[in-house]
């Protein structure tokens, strides 16, 4: 098969789960992406927060190719070095006890849900069919049945019933409602600290602190979904560091592998020994090549790197607010939500793409998740197009 009409074949032969933009990506370098016609785009999406080091970072390519030339996969029935390295790095930098490796955000959250249910059943004596988990309205936790049901947005549930039982939804920032919902059968509360798909909305610190305190008092597990906010995205390794809390589980995915599919759960003291052999697993989870990529990503994201992310964030935020048509910028670090008063976000995203800038939507906002390594020159180039696309 030499040549193929990509767009036509895609439309006819690939399940239409995505309404794709009219662009076929072909290659990239740093924060620049090129389509099959050679047209250049500044990428403010990083593959939805995945390519944390940008396209084709040299150190990352070296780490990944060295590993692929040694061992591309090995069953989780055996030890592999890259997994241990990532586990060591993540636990030493967070103070969490153990890690479980999955391949995606949804799988990471499924793992946390199963762990919470087993904790409820075996440690709290909650009857198996009564265990409850509280998540927030407007949240997003993934597309598999459990993670989708955890997602507090009814439009994601439509037509996919019957849904797994035991999920309750609390309004974000409403501590009274959370107190009401958190009864004796509640095994866990799960939340994103900056709701990503839900519109880049940061939770109030007071609510998060009160929720953490409530969970501690009632022996309810606190699960923080850092699939989007984690691995340096917000200018800290994990966003929960801004909130002064100690979660019982932290789920991560998107940015960890630098572009390779990877996700996982960090377990605290209460949860690190809940799952036992036979309880849970995945064939691909912790794949050595993905883990080699993660080792490179984590070793690059040191304190200085995180400070640079915070500096780039305030520069980008400030410059965005100077653009006529931009009325607000929300978010943390390089996870930003831009409110426009000139046109709907979806129209903006389409027009900006045609002009050579890749952006995302999140509800009514334009969402930006550039690679964490984006240069000021690339930011300026992107901002120039952003300004034009606001006209
Ligand atoms: C993207 C995302 C998920 C789902 O991750 P997948 O890898 O697409 O399964 C879960 N939670 C949050 C907060 C996300 O942003």
C-alpha cells in the first residue's frame, strides 16, 4: 500500500468516534507540528496534554529507542527494570507508597474504583452491593463503564445503561452537599482539582481542604484524578501539592509517557496493599518502552523545570489577557482555559487551526495544553495567530 487517501479512508473505514478536524498530522518537532502537505502549526494541545516534552524530543527518543532495542514487552509475570525505575521516581517524589501501572487514564481510574470498593468491603465492612463512591458534577474520568459512570455529566451516560451502581454526584465546591452524601457506605470520594474537560475549572482550596478532612474523619478514601493535571502540567509534579492535601490514591496518565500510552495509580498507606495477586491486572500495563519514556520525562521535570512551567504560564496568561476578545483565563500552569467574548470556542478552534495554531475546547472555553518544553519563541508565534483568530 503506497499511497492512500487518508481522509477518505478514515471516514469510510474508521469508527466515527471522533469528529476530526480537517488536518492530517504527519510529523513534529518541539511545539511545531506538520501536516501531510508540509504546512506548519504551532501546537498548543500536546496531543491533549500527552507530549509533555513536545514532538520528537532528542533525550526521549534516545531513551525509548535504547529500550526498544533491548526488550519491547515482557509480561507482568516477570520483573522489568524500567517499571522499577518509574516506581522509585514517583514514590520518592510524592511520598506515596506504591504504584500500579496501566495504559490510560480510564484504566487508572478503574483501578482506583476497584481498589476503593475492595477497601470498603474488606477494611470497612461495607456490604458488597452497598458500597458508594462520590464524584463531582461536571467531572471527567474516562470512557470505560466505571470511569464513565464516575464522570458527573449525564450526557456521557446517555444510551449506555445499565450503568454500574453506587455512584453519587456532588456539586463542586459544595461541602454541605458532600457531608450529606458521605454516609457509612461511602468508600471513596474522587475528584479532579482542576476540572479539565469540564471547562478548566479549578476547585476552591477551602472545599478541597474540607473534603480531605471529611474523608480523613470518616475513613473515606480520597482519590485525586491527576490524569490531566499531573506530571508537571500545572507547574508542580502533581496539582494536589498546591492544595496541601494527602490523597489516598492519585491517578495519572496523559503526560507521563511523553507520547506513549501509559497510566497508573499511586497508592498511599491505606491503599497500598489492598489489591493482591489475582485481583487486578493488564497485559500491557507498565510496558518497558513506555516506562523508559516515563523515566526520561520524570528526570527532566525537576524543580527548575517546574519553575519554568510556572513562569511560562504567567507569561502566556498575561499575554492572552492583552488580546482583544479574551475576557478571562482560568487554570493552573500550562493547563489554561480561555473565555472569548467574540466568538464561540468551537469556531475559534477551527479558524485558528486553518491559520496554523492547534487549540482545544473545554465546554465554552478554548483550552490550551502546550508541551511543557514550549519555547517563548513558539509561545509568541502561537499568540500572534491566537490574536488573528480572535478577529
Ligand atoms: C483524559 C482524562 C481521563 C481519561 O484518560 P484516557 O487516557 O483517555 O482514558 C480521565 N480523567 C481525566 C481528568 C482526563 O483528563
